[in-house]
């Protein structure tokens, strides 16, 4: 089923992209995603409308829809009306009005929906074409099925627009395979899930999909988020609404999580995040005496260790955090970062470090890694996984982690957890017959805190896992001899060439 969704989404995106003309991807994504959302909300309303009608209720009474947790869509915002007027020259204005009236009728969507359809650079033919595309979607069945299909389309479109935008796209979108790996390792079954730099909400969507795929109850998880970019926050609110995920605790303010923490009192069971890499503009000067810096004051020029401590501050006593950081965070000693890292290690808070392959992220070529931290850790070990050789290229610039990669890495972590705590673990994989944990040269190593201290409190997985066996079998003497002979041959050729050049110059001078 997932494959057919993807094929449908690919076809739709290609068709939609053909209609783009002179509009850049950054602007066009709001136009297209807004229409996908309008289609979802209208389909969902229509399914509830028919239900209310069959039960003899008042189909135009908003309260009837509240009982079914459905958005109320006014007459002139319903997809049928939009479809009828798709070829009109004023369709842009009709769409803007539709978005406005939906917001008025549904307070949870206030300030969320795009009103960009009446702009001069967007012609009515393009809009009509997009409406026709989405109208041709065969969404038979109930609203759950409709939201599922449109949810996949929305998610796919977000990823494709992020690719189109490149570096800018990375500001609102974490690559799906990275999110899937984080979720597969953390397994957020129940409790409070928090992302203080939530972008377009991918961590939340994937958490919900994880629960669904393991026959859990969505009601067992609640989400909390914060985003400083209002445009990105709007995308998140739509993304979550289309998945029927309660986003009331996903907050926006322009100051951001450090200066204006929207969830000051929250203690989360899971923190899942991809904060900006090496952010030098996080107002560190104003935060030097902040109560969150329990393990040392982070440098004002780099937010990496501010983020780590912000995540820890919000972790419940048995909470666990998984997040992306620049790889430099594993070794940096700038501005006291080395001392903070030492304190974190000695406090036994670091559970696992994963070295990621290059080219996974759209907005940076900076090497990245995953950190996993746990409040209730009892074992005095850290698991190091070197996944630099994982993944496959999807184009010259971008790589994804395959499902096999995600499974191998997450199962390694779960097997290690089980080995460290054989009496009890909540991990899904522990209920299945996964192989017992063992160090694998070149891939994973369980290191004691003493071993980490002996290496100067650096956390680079490569320093612990060693070289793969095949690499260690490398015959240095043979290779050295070959290269030496090659160099000597090149030097002889260079000498002969220099002699010929000098001889020719001498002839010219005569």
C-alpha cells in the first residue's frame, strides 16, 4: 500500500511541477500544499456531513462536527464548489476567501492556512490545473482512508520541495530516512514527545506512524513542539492536521526556544530533534547565567551544547532523547565544550552515538551524527555505531538510509540495550527474536566510561569501533613498494621531459 501511495505522489508531483512555470519552489510549495490541505479538510468534512445527514442531524450546525472531531468547512470553501469554479478567472480570490472562512470557523487553524492564490504571478490556468489534478484523486471510503492518502502526498511533496529548494529546504525538512532512524531507535510508544525546533513536524508524524505500525494507540502519545519560523510552523500545523494529530501544543514565537521557551514546565518522555547545526546566532550572550546550563555554560558562538542541555532540561526522570548534531560536537573543545562533554559522560547520561554517512542533509555538507541520552541509565557503557558506509545515493548530492540500514542500526541498539538490561526493556525489537549484541569491528563497539575517559572524552565512533577486518588486512609493505616504484618512474619521466625542454630552449636561443 505504501508503495502505491508513493507512486501516486510521484505522479502528482511531476504533474504539479509542470504547472509551476516562473514560480520558484519556495513560493510554489505553499500554493500546492495549501490545496492538498483544502482537499483533505473538505473530504474529511464531506464524510462527516454524510454521517450527520444519515443520523438526521443538522448538517450545517458546527457543533455536530465537533462531536466527530472534524473541521467545519463553509459552503464556498468545500472542494465541490472550488471544483465548479476552477476555470473562472477569479479562482485565486475564491481560494483565498475559502482559506479565510475555514480559519474563521475553526479557531485551531487561525493564522495557519496560506492566502497566496490571488497573487499576480500565479495565473488562473495553473490553479485550475492543480485543482483538476487533486480532483482526480480517487478517494473512496471513509475520512481515515482519505487522510491517509493525502497525508502521504503531503509528506512526499514536503520532501520534494525541500530537495528543489536545496539548502533553504533543509531549514524546514529533516530527511525522512534520518527521522525514521531516530524513531526506530527511540520507539516512542507512549508518553510526551517533544521537539523544540520542530520544522514542518516530521518527527511527530513519524512517531504517530510508528505507533500505528506496531498496533499501538495514538491516544497514548501527546506531542509538544516549538518553532521560531512562522511560515514553517504553518506547514507543521497543516502536516499534523492532515494526519489528525492534535497540534494544540505546537507553538510559535519569533524568539525561539532559548529566549522564550514555550513549554517551560514540560518534562518529556521523548525528546526528538534536529536543531540548526553550529548555530552562532542563538543569543548566547543573554543566556550566560541560564538555569539550564547544569553541565557548563555553552560558548556564545555555537549553540550545539546549549541544545543538548535544553533537551536534558526537558527530559523526564526516565526520559530519553535522540537528536542530530554536527559531528564536530563529538570532539570540540572550543569555549568549554570539552568540559561540558566530560561532565555529561561522567554523569552517565550518554547512551549511544551514531556516526552518519555524508550527503544525508539538504542544507549542509557538514558531517553529522546522532546522540542518544537517557536519564535513568544504570550501565556504565556507551554504544558507538559507525554508519558512515551505510546509505545509497539518490542523486549526485543526496544520500538516503535504506530500510535495511535503519533496521541494522536500530536492532544493534536494541540488542545492546537488552544485553545491558536483560531484566526489562520496553523496546519492540526485544519482543522479537533479534540476535544478541556483539561488537562488530568497523561498525559497533560498547565502550566503558573508563575507555572513553582514556581517549580524552572524545565521542567519535571511529576511534572506538576500529577498522573493518577487510581494511585491517591491508598489506602495507606491498602497497608501499608499488607506490614507491610508481613515484620513481614518474620522477624519471619528469627528468627526461625537463632535459628535452632545456634542449629545445637552447635551439631557440641560437
